[in-house]
C-alpha cells in the first residue's frame, strides 16, 4: 500500500530526475556531480562491466558533451518505485546528436537505483537499456573486462567473445569494427569507460604497447582505424590520453585529473 510518505518521496524523486536531466543537457557538470553518491556505480548494458566512483562517471558525461553536439533529447514520464530510503526509476528516452559531421539518433532507457543521502536523493547505481542491438554490442565490446586474465590483469572482452551477444553471431570482425566506428558512444564515451574499467580492476591503465599490440584490444584498434585518419594512445599506467583526427578535426579522451 502506498503511503503519504511514499507519495512525497515520489514527488521529490521526480523533481530530482528533472534536475539531473537539465544539468547534463545544459552542460552543468558540477551540478550533475551532486546527483551521484561518491561511491556510485555505472554498469554497462551487458550487466558485466563496471565504472566505480562519482568522478569517473561524471567525467564520462563531460567527455561526451565535449565531443558531441546535442540536438534533441526527449524523455517519457519515469516509472518510480519507492522502498523507504531507496528507490528504482526507469525512464525511456530518445536522443539526437551530431559528431564527426554525422547526426546520430538513439533510443533507450535509464535504469537508476537511488538512495537518500542526508535527506537528498542521489544516484547509487545506473545502467542503460539500449534499444539498438548494434549499440549493445559496441558498448559491451568496448567496456571489456570479462575475458581471460593475464599476469597484468583482466583484458577487455576479446573479439571472439562478442559473438555470444544478441545479434552478433552473423557479424565478421571487420563488420563489428565498422559498426563500432560508426557509433559515437563507443569511441569516446564508451572507450573511456573501457579504460576506466581496466584501471578500477587492476590499478593501472593499459600501457602504450599493450593497447597498441595485444590481441585483446584488436577490435578497438580496428574501430579507431576506421573512424579516424590518424590516432595515438599514450599512457604511463596511471594516466592516459587517446587522440584522433578525422576530417581535419581533433578529438581526444584522457584519464580524470
């Protein structure tokens, strides 16, 4: 039975979700950061890969906004279920944005687990439910981390393991790389998530040699080759920077400062 307290919580949550949406759409990253718990977790659509901590999560939002021009964003009224000082919300959305001279349109749903922290609702856990299988495959491939481990720690998901995901069996490695290269969320937003996921797991980023030569990063390198005229990756283990040039425009992602 829904109580008066639950109804008030739901009203507060709807107000919070509007605040969060307006903050990221308006590029107000500092305000967006206040919407997450310090120990918040972002989980990939495959429900395997993780990005832990408010700063890396908010940094991924900032990187996307730097590299893409938001054209339109529409969301439906969210579903909200309240359980005392916790809540679950599900919001369907459609986004349209431009990157590398191409307009992309994607659909999906935001699944959030909220927690009340000192009287204020904040995001404790988030994942995306993507409508596009191609986007699902791309994000899972980029995040990596569930493949076989080496002495230096877990590797990103090897190319062969992507084929067990829905819609991936019919794609050749070259076709998968082309699909990933055409998805803006992969090469900037989600490749950053992949690198942060490796760092969270083993305490260091891939070295230049590891990223540039090992088989476990083959798919990502092929996608970068397809998307950029030239690209470069540098890392000392504790920081990294990945830059690329396409059509005379420079792009890049880097580790959080």
